[in-house]
């Protein structure tokens, strides 16, 4: 694993914690974070010891407070479009084959909200503040916010958040289905890693197939999704993990999945 300036990687028992490490900027996303984050995820994708990735921000004030606005100055439509057409952290997370959990500790705004939306599960501390405030800058979300937020919570509420630029608290986000769980700031890491550990104990092959199947649901018709689900279900039957899972069930013991 390479050394990075803007992110930290810690590994433990099948879990990799990727921390955006710019606390003095409230972990705002700049071009370097995108480059280093994409590179780190490429490495973690190939690391067979890593089964789940948790993404968070350094410090206790902010998950990610948004994009680094200083990089917007002087950008033209052509140059800004080129930036987002390159490989971004948003798309790398969205297409990452292993489960990704956002551990939201504080401000989760703009690009930070968009990054959390690209994750598979979102767990927030009770002091989290979540929103898409780009409208206040005279722009709109550009990292997938208009699309992923709408798919997650519906058009009406998504439209309200994006058009007003309002922030919502963690409990409201939970009611909307924007986050899966809310915990105290003190319990956030423990509870998140507990869920990550539970997921990491499953078959890596089944996890990948399940993630792809669920993500297909928002991009395909029901018939297309059902056909893809059957294909992915069948692929699981080619794995040693499937044999181990069935044998463990019949023998009333805990399975030992090896990702084969």
C-alpha cells in the first residue's frame, strides 16, 4: 500500500478503514483526494484480506464538508466537465466490488453527501449534518447527488433538499432512509466496525454477487434485474464457499469462508 498525503488506510480483521485526512479543511474533497482515493481503492480491490471498506473523515467535526471550493475559481465549463469525466472517488466507490460503509462523523455536505450516497450503507453520528448546499453557490450537485439521492429517498424529498440547500440532522436523515443507523458520537466507530465485521465474516464471493444484484435494481427494469439476479445466484454455486456454507449449516457449525 502506497503512502498518501490526504488519506489514511488502516486494516483489521478483513476491514479497511479509509480516512479522508484534511481535518483543517473539514476533509473537503480536492483533486488530490480524488486521485489518492481512487488509487487506494484500486489497491484494496486486489487485497484478498480486505472484505469490507469503511470510509470516514479525520477528526470529530466532519465526515466531508464538501468539495474544496477554492478549486472552482477560474474553472471553465470545459475544464470542470473534464474533471468529473475523469475517474472520481464517487464512481470508484460506486463501482467498488466489495461492500463500502460510510461512517458519517459530523458535516456531510455537498461532495461529502455524494460520496456517502455512493457507499452501500451509511451510518451516522447523532451530531451529523447532511445536505446538498450547492444551490447556494449558484450551481447544482455534480458528483451524482441529483441521481443517487433521488433513487434513495424519492423525487419529492430529494428535490426539496437540492432546491433549498438545507441541512438536515441525523434523525431526519434516518426517517428519510438516507442513513441506515444513527449512534452517539462515542459509539459510532464501535457500532460501525461491528457491522463491518459481521459483513466481513460472510463469503467474499457472495458479498460481491449480492452487491451487484442490489445495485442492478436501480438501473434496470424488473425483468432485467430478475434475470441478472438468477445469473449471479447461479455463479455462487460454482464457489467453494457455497459448499462450505451448506456443509456448515448441515453440520451446525460456523462456516469458514475463503473467497474461493
